[in-house]
């Protein structure tokens, strides 16, 4: 059904293009070449409907109907699939590894602007007490 609609839609599109290109403009007479309208009506003279204008109207209606039908069929088929999130395997969150401080090199002076992490107390080490920074005097 969907492929048949596509084929009909493409044929109607091609036919509509050909019919529109074959038509002559409304001001195709000699007066239209110089800017005249030939009549005092708002949109130019209205002649009888020719075969090409009727074919244009019918093919435009068929184009709208096939476009609407294709969009309805495509939207109905769109809900049948599964999403990526539904098909993803359910896994537990990864365990976080302990934070390891960077190794210190003996005899190296620390940079003045960089704060060094305190070493973690391990087996046989005493915990290091940090001293608080001196208080700044209050401004008067």
C-alpha cells in the first residue's frame, strides 16, 4: 500500500509539473507585454476554463490527497519500532575507584600557587594535622 502510494504520488508530481509548465500566463497577449491588463478586473480577464487549467486543478487535488495519505501511513508505521533506550541493556552503575593522590618526589619544593594534597594516612603513619591559616586583620 505504501509503495503504491509513493508510485502514484511521483506520477502525479511529474504530471503536475508538466501541466503547469505548458500553461501560458494570464497576460500573454500583446497588451500584457507592455504592462496592460486588457480589462479592469482585479486579477485580469477571466476566460473559460481550458483543458490545461482543469488538468492542473485535478492534479493539484490528487497531489494534496496523496501527500496527506503518505503522511498518515508513515505516522502509523512510525510507532511500531523500538527506541534505542528500550533496547539498551540494563547495567548497574560502575563502582568508583578510590582517589589516589599524586606521588611526591623527595626534596622537591612545592610550587607557591599550587595546593598540595595531604597524604593519606596508611599503615604505620601518623595522621598529618594541618594548621589553620592566620587570620587577616579586620579593616577599619
